[in-house]
């Protein structure tokens, strides 16, 4: 149902943008789509009126510790300095958020800034016409952002930016150092997740086909961005399923499984690994060659007051603010460590790169993965279910 609704919304948004349907028909469809999606009050019911006021801006993010860090170290100081309120909200899920953006009127107009992850959504939002062209001269702190992160976005939007990179993360491998030695982990690399000696002590992120295929590709000696032997990947994932203790569904479940030693090794978000290490748990972090690396960035949606947005973005990239948020959410900031001195707490974070060059960090190619999403998701769901 959700897939069908998203596809229908994509089609109608494109028709409206191309002049294929009238504004009246477009609004009429949005009302029907909003009701079908359970969006209270139809498309206009999603409107946060204070976020449309001249002295406020809306910011959607991940909730939890991430939103707490942003609120404490970026939004509240920004409001105090400028008088502009940042109305922050938490995603209920990336697909649900995109559905809300599509159903707003004008498309994306009720939403302003979004704390998106990886580069897939950047490509999707640009492709849907929801992007803007930022005036980089109004965001002088962009000069301190790592060039590879900016370049990864520029190549998807004709050399311009509709977002600023904000933090860096990886989906690496977490392992219990009481049961798995560092030497063994580094020797096996991605194949640690297929170690038969760890049967019933392995985990993975069940909801994400991409992460599982990524490590199956590394395990079978292939490039995740150019898989030439799909059968080998599917066979490896089917084999791995028989070794699994649990496919986890959330960051909190991941941390609980590791902390309670229900599992000894799993793919894991680098920030969650950092949190476990800070809590004193015996958790190591492995980033084999080709580790799934990603960035989070602040995307500015079409229709947003760019003067206010650019002012907020520049404030968020101030070293004091960016570093404080990084420490609060356990992900390194996008700032280049060769230009901005990083404190020891940031340097210890998994995924931190002291060179600022991100060599060896492998980012997913949006076109490649997006073009196979439906097919590969369905196949992964069947394997996970044991079908």
C-alpha cells in the first residue's frame, strides 16, 4: 500500500510540475492521498503554522539523542542569538516523511530543513524537484567542511548544493572483545559475520536489504557498488541466516543485544558502538576495506526562506556548535580535522578520519542502488523469512 501510494504521489507531483494537471485537481488528489496515508487533516493538516511564520523555521530530524543534541547545542543558541525559533520535529520514518513532503502544498512547501542520511534521499529529493540552490557565500563556514562530502552531493545536483553535510557515520562491524580477539576480527574482516564458530551469536539489521547485501558482497570478494555475481550474494545471505541469533530492528535493540552479550558480532552503526564503548562495554569496532560509509546532511526544501535557512546552516557549522553536537550524538562532524582542531572525544569516535580525505570510505552509488530497490528488497525479505 505504501509503495503504491508513493508511486502515485511521484506521478502526480511530476504531472503537476510539468503542467499536466491543474492546481485544483492536484489539491483534490492530495486530499485523497492524505486520507489514504492516515495524515490527519489531509495535506494541510500537516502544517506547523509557527514554522511558516517569518521568525521561525521547521527542522525535521531523528529524535532521541540526536534531536536533543541539536536542540541544546545548535537550535537554542541560534534562537537566543537571532530571535528566530527553530521548530524541531522527529521523523516517524523516512518513507513516511517523504510521503508527507509529497502531500504538502506546494510540494515540500510546508517543510523546511531535513536531517537526511546517506545520499539516496538527496538524489530522490533532487529528482522530485524539491531542492534549492544554496548561496554558498551566505554560508562561509562551508569552507571548513570536508571536500569529499561536498563533492558527493554536488555530483547529484549539477555542481550546486541543496544541503550541507553535517556529520559522518559508518555501518561497520561491532564485536565483543571478550569473545573475539582483535587479531581474529581484523583477519576475517567482513567474513567475521559468517564465522561458523559464532553460530547463534551473530546479528544484523533486518530492515535494510542494502546493508546485508553490502557485506555479502564484501564477503564474496565483490564491490558493493558493482555486484557481478548476485547469486553468490543471495547464497551467502541464505547461509548466514542459519547462523543468526537475531535480526534487530532499532538502534536501542542493537545496543541491548550487544550489551547483554546475546550476540557477539553484528553490523552496527558507528555512533551506537561509540555509546556502548562510553558505557564501559567490551565492544570493538571493525571497519574492513569497503566499509559502508555514509553522511548525514541538512537538506533545504524548495519554498523555504533561504535567508533564514542559510543563517541557521552557517550557525550549525560553527566549530563550537558542530563539535558539541558531534559529541552529543557520537558521530564525527563534517568539519575537516586539518582545518578545525578536534577534541579527543571526537577523535576517538568510530568513523573519525584525521586526514579529512575519507580515503577508503566507500559511499553507496544512489543510481545503482535505487534502480534495484524494489527487486532486491523483495528478494531480501524472502531470504530473511527463510522462504
